[in-house]
């Protein structure tokens, strides 16, 4: 099964029809919390992504039929599960949806095989009891083998590890032959090594059986590894829809950038820098004259350019020759510096750091504040110096390979050169209509 993107078309070039779409338009009040969910995405592996309290699990429970929305509609292809206008509200047992909650909800008094059998529909009423039992046993054996549970069928949930319980809950949900599988933070309570292996297993399983899955998660790595389509939620609303590159590398707002881990938020003005880029001899060469960011709340990070003295302004390159998010004639921009697109260099003691290099990258002299091991990468927190060699109060977060770090290998308080290429700059679109993916 190939990756699915909202821009996918059918073989004849037409857009996908509603027969292979999950359509959710619902509103629901829970106390003071207002859930307003509106999306239509291709069936595949769909991730509801957001921070705690965004409304992800509540949306999942509405899909499962455990909560009735105040109004709206829910469709899987042409199948209507809920429609307030016509009074349709199928009960959970009629929706053909498999649901695995965070706590798995296994029956403690039933064995693994009995838990799986509990979720299995009986479509063989015309057959004898002996034949039906044989079919059920065969189906249980297939699920046990697929989910690596063979040999555990006679154990009780209390005798299983967390990863084994998770797979039993998944097997029970699949035994119901669902048209859609719902997973609520399925790997949240598992060890890192077990979590990684089960993610791989789920990915392989979804490709093999092509059962559409809606996965609730706030884990960056999990969403990037599994999702074909991301529906990003914040405060009960859909804020962006798209593929992993769409959401993680091209966030639409500062809030979404913060959600996906891009903390280097800036605002600024498009202007002609006093020291032109060496590769741009044209006098109209432009760049971003940026005011800066803080590591605190986003609202406190974005400040106006009037608060920054001209001589201490930080310059950034424009994100390519014709960035789609910058409109013709636009002067004010906001955006983020992608934390994994920057390059570090040793500082030559006898030479001044150039403002620009020949490829159009801006060169900053920075001081290392903190360095952390972060999986296969190194996470650095640095502070830039202004043109008068005064250290700024703002900090920049970046991730570099271990090889890059070994080449510089300075200590906190020491300086090196930070190269910011045009590919590291992402500007947020100005139109409100562009928050969700076209």
C-alpha cells in the first residue's frame, strides 16, 4: 500500500471520491470545552495529532459511537454513521469499527483466545456449531500468528507484558472485521524498544491488510513514522491537514510550528541588507530583517521590528527565489528557522565572520549555551552576536549530526559560526484560508 496524500488522484487523473474518504463534521460541548472538527481525508493511516487537551480522544470516541455529537455528520466512504440532520446515529456495535482505548480494556477473567473470540462476529449461522467453532479457531490462530502472540492463547491478561496486552487488544479489535480501526495512544505506556517494534508491526500490518486506521498521538516520532495523512488539532479545532512533510516542514502558523517542534519563530521585514550577498551583485537583493524570538510562550516570542535597533538586527535569507507563502509586495513576514537545516563551522580566530556566503546563506557568530545528546543527533542551544559583538538575549535551537559536532566540538561559552541557508527559512502564509491544506 503506497503513501496517501490529499493531492492523490485516481488512475484517470480525477480526485478521489467520497467512497474512499473519512468525512467528519461535528460539534460537541463538554463542559467549557468546545469541539469543532471539520475534515475530509483519504482512508489510510490517519493521525489525529496534537498536544494533550486538543480534543483527539474525544474525536475518536465520537467516531466509535461512544459519544453522540451535538450536531454534524460522520461518514466512512458512503456509509453514514452519524447525521444529526436526519437523526442517524448508529450504535457502536453497528458501525463496524474496531476501537483500542489507551487502557486496552481486556477482560481479566478471559484468556487471550477468549478475549479475541469476544470481538468476533458470527457470520456463519447457516453452518453447524462444530463448523462455526472450527472457523473461529482458525481465525484466532491467524490473528495470534500475525500479531506474534502464538503460544500465549491460554494466558490471562495479568500474565502478559504491556506490549503483549496491547497486541491482544489489537487482535480483538481486528477480530470484529472492522471497516475502520481506531487506536488511542496505543504505544504510550510501553518501553521505547517495545514501542518501536510495535510501530513497525502496525505499519506492516496496515500495508498487508489495508485496513484504514485512525491513530491518536502527540508523539512526533510516532506520527512521522506511521502517518499517511495528519489532521493536526489544537483547542478542539483542526488547524492543518496534510502529509508528514506538509505539517512538520511547512507549518501554517506559529502555534503549529511550536506543536511540531520548530521553536525558532521570527517576525521581520523584507528589506535590502547593508552588506549584500556575495552571489548577488544586483543592488535590489533582498533578505529578511528579522526581529527575534524567545524560548517562552509563542505570544511573547514574536515582537515588532520597531523594538530592535538597526545595528543589532539579525538578517535571514529569503526562502528561495519565489517562496509560495510570500505574496507579491508583502513586506512583513513571520516564520520559523528549521532547526535541522542549519550547519555549524569552526570560527577562525584571525578572520571576521562574513555576513553572507557565496551560496546565499547568512553566517552568524554564536555562543554555545547548552548541548544535549538527542538520539543520533546533537541538540544545541546557541545565542547569536549582533554586529557590535554583543551577545543577544535570544536563543536558537538546532540539531546537527554527531559528525558535524565532532568537527566543531566547542564547550559552553565558546563561539562558532552558524550557517543558515535559504532552505532553513520557512515563512507562514498570511491568508486565513491557508491554515488548512488546499
